[in-house]
């Protein structure tokens, strides 16, 4: 996980869990701690960049979709 402070916002990205540890509440606990620390630093909002894989966990934390972003790759 990486949290970048951008003015009053805490931008959260690169949240990842190994497959064998998914569904055990690790992301929820980690996110709650990160959001608590962001608030202590004076951040008033948070923005999350995430895949659909974690959408249920993020929705339970109160996040809602803003827009969808697509990544493209080209391999030889």
C-alpha cells in the first residue's frame, strides 16, 4: 500500500494482498489504520485507486466508484 498526501487529500494506491490471505480482513484493517493516520496528518478526504478485485472491501469502508480507468499493455 502507498498513501500520498496531495494537499488535503490522502491518495491510496498499490493495495495488494497475496491470494492465500484474501478475504481475511487484512485490507480492511490496513486501510482503517492508514485512514486514521491520514486524518491525524490533517487530510480531510481520501481518494483510492483500485481494481475491481477489492471493490467490496472498499465499499464496506465507505468508498464509492468515481470513474473507471483502463490500463493498456503491448507485449512483443
